[in-house]
């Protein structure tokens, strides 16, 4: 059966399919320490009670018809308030668009900006930029990042490629690394974008920045989140932000997200999203509109939520650093943000007790799953090289008392290698 070239060449999300495989093992009764999904276990991390109540109220009040195509005005007003309060950003409702989570917004940013063959610059590992670029038949310009720079791209990596690029994709705090971009590097990247845009003529397409800040409220310790427009106000003309309630309120299944940026681009995105019908449900929009105004409730929720996530990240990080000191070939980046820890498990070249040589990183990943019962997502699933020994460990479904057990199993499965 012949189908479209797009559907024949599309790669399904590796993370979703890995998650499915692991769930099947668990269903068959195996104990797996599953740190793969970028989601929350609602029994550990429920959504805020006030948001839940407002959703129920909205249904009871029969908010069940079509919402406005660009998102209801009351919600866009609340988002505008939320942005000014929490991000020091000044965006009017006509510069904001609502959709059912971050994904359709990202897709419509690409649709609004990227033509077939246009250059899209993104770093790896990063979340799904490869898929969205493929979807839009863009030309991939991939920058491989390193732990020394927190797995973030540098302005000097980007500069050689920007002359005829249409879109740069940045994500901070970043999925899968749990790291953030520094103020200095973000400023430097903004500078080269501004310079490039002043070089381009008025009838040329400009270079835009998609800035995905889904996790920006979830920073820990001294880590600060920076955004391009607060640092360089001129960037307002060229930046499209992506955000949502999905991660910050553990509300991945509620499906309310927003983008903000130049009104003209928001208007085009509205038309694209309208044809797809990717609106956030009416009742959830009504509820989110009310909830985003509740500063104290949000502060209280975030305090507890962040403490619980940070405790898990920190406890696992400490275990990895202890194992490293004991001589195991592991490492981790200290928790900075989001719900992710970047961990390194470098066992390629080791031999199992049965005499099998672990020749490649995929074999290491399989060994970890079968022997240590540890399920984590290799950075290669986020576009990094297949031989990268780094993994994303997500704590959204992590029970605290599983951590010492997991570390014990990992230690013993590494100790038996020679
Ligand atoms: C960086 C980033 N952006 C966007 C999304 C999409 O979020 P949503 O569930 O709201 O579609 C995710 C989800 O994992 C993400 O990690």
C-alpha cells in the first residue's frame, strides 16, 4: 500500500515506543525502575486542587461548546497577567495564542515559518526538533552539544549556519538534559540573530527563534531561568515562546498550552491550528483562566511540587556521584531544572559474567534494562550520537523509596562486569 512520502518516512517517537515496551514488561509482573516517561504519576504528583475544582465547576456550568479559535479572551488575559508577574514579560492578549498543549503550537510555529528546504538550526540532544523539522521538510542543521556547556549550544556553534536559516530552536530548561542556558550564552545568541536580521532586507524572510520554556518555573538551587526578550527587548520581533500548564502544574493530560510572540505570527498560527482543530477544551480553558490569577495558591503548589521533584533529583544525583567515587564508570550533572537528570553510564567494552561483550551503547541500554531493571532514555533518542553514554532520567513517576533499591541493583549489575 503506497502512502505519502511523509508518512512513509516519519519516525514514531522513540520515547513513546520505549515507554510502551517497558509498560508491557511491568504488566507481565517484572519490577522495573522506570524513569523513562516525561510525565507524572498523578498519585505522586496530582494537579493543583484548585485547578481540578475549577475544571469540574466549568463542566457543571456547561462550558462544553467550541472555544474561540485563538483561545478564549479571559484565558489570554490571565496568561498575559501570569507572564508579567512571573516572567517580567509584557504581552497583550492579541500576542498570545492557546492550543491543546505545547506540541500543536510547536508544529504551527514550524508551519508558519519554515518552507520546504529552509534551514532549521537546533542542538542535540533536544526534544522532537528533528521530528518537527522532518514534518515540514526543513533542512536540518544539527549542533551536537557537550556536557561542559550543560548540553546547550554556543553562539559560536550557531553563527556559521545562520546566513540563510529561517528558524533556530532553543529549549531552556531543556528536555532531556534538565539543564539551562546561561545568561551570557543566550545574550550572545540573541546578538547574532539581531545582527543577521539587520543584515537581511525588508522583503527577505527574517530569522526567528522558537524559545521553548515549558519547564521555566521548575528551577532549583541557584539556577535562574532567562528569556531572550527580557535580556534583549529587540528580540520581541523575532521570538516565539512555547509554554503550557503541562509540566509546571503536573497537568500533562489537561491539555492547555500557549505560544506568544509577534501578533502577525500568532494570527497565522491561529489559522493553521484552526484547520487542525487543535484547541484546548473549553472547560479546561475556563478553569485555567481562573487558576492562573491565583498567585498564592500557585506559589504554595509550586513550593511543595518543586521540593518533591528536587529531592528525587538530588537523591539520585548523590547516588550516582557516590558510585562514581567508588570507581564505577558513571557520572551525572547536578540538578538544575525540569524533572530530568542527565546521567552517564559508560559500560561499552565491558564483558558480562556470561562472557558477552557489550560492544555498543544500545547493548549497554539493554543490559541495564535486563540486569539492573533500570529503564532510562538514551540521549540518542533525542538526536545525539548512537554512541553517547548519556541518558535522561525522569523523576515524574519516581517513588522515593525505590531510589536506594535501584542504586543497589545498578551497583551489583555493574560490579559483575569485567
Ligand atoms: C521541551 C518540551 N516542549 C514541549 C513539550 C510538549 O508538551 P505538551 O504535553 O504540552 O504537548 C514537551 C513535552 O514533553 C517538552 O518536554
